[in-house]
C-alpha cells in the first residue's frame, strides 16, 4: 500500500482524493459511501482515482496514514520544544493524546466500531509499520542516540500504546487533566528512560 508508506509522497490529485475520502469517512463512517462518491466529491476521473488507490480499503488506509503522519508531526513539534529526553517524551505523548481528540479515527471508533476495528486490530499492520518508522525518523531528527534495533523496539511499544488509547478510553490514566497526566507520565516514564538519559550523557562527553 504505497499511500501508507513512510515517505508520505503524494501529488495534488491524490491529496484531493484523500481529502474527499476523509470527508466521506467523517460524514458516513466506513460503509455508507463508494468510490463513485469519491470521484464526484474530489472531481476526478475514475481512471485517475484507481491509478492512485486501487480499492476503497487502500484509500481508507491512505486517509488514516495521512492522519497518522499529522499526529507524529505534532508529537515531533512538541518534543522539539523541550530539552531533556524525559520532557521530550512526555510532551510528545501529551501532543499525541490531544491529536486523537476529534480525529477521524476516533469518530469512526464511536460511530462505526464494528467496521473500523479490523483496520486497527487484525489488519493494523500497515499503520503500525508506518507509525514505527515515522517515530524512528523523528527521534533521529531530534538527535536521539540509540541503536537502530532498539529504536524500532521503542517505537513499536509507543505505537501499540497509542493504539490502545485510540481503541478505548476506559482507563485510570488521567488524560482529561493535563497537569495530572504530565505528573503521571513523569512518574511512570522517568525510571524507564533513566538508562537512556545516562547513555546520552556519556555519549555527549566524547
């Protein structure tokens, strides 16, 4: 599925199609629209549409993948504004939680859970792969010094944890209180990140 790939490269016509797909998903969920509706709303020809997205499922993955890239960009921006590794991770997590509110995927979970769940569970591989690679790329851009295999493992854990918050908000984590959420994240993540902080400090002295 090229549209869910790590580069995120699309042309103007593909963006129009993704915009139309996003609007239809927000309005009708996953089942009450067709590719013909996309053709009409985006103002493109059927041949052009199918040249870029060979099926409705591929278009859905494309829309969700684009939204995921937007979330990761918000995470990276929030992390870049902090100095310490722990603060970067905490603020990135807070940005991710904020980005989920009102997102297309959250609306689908509420309005069309039975149909959207496969895209986020048994068929979530392409989206998890994209999230993992984007997180690794952003960590490298922020100057994180960590072995590639370990970076992928951390990104995998972060992606799966984020997915769990998308699937259900039935949690003791105080996500509705930003101050309490930050305190909780610092308390829980601080000991986990401490070895990485030491490693980074040692590397910076050489």
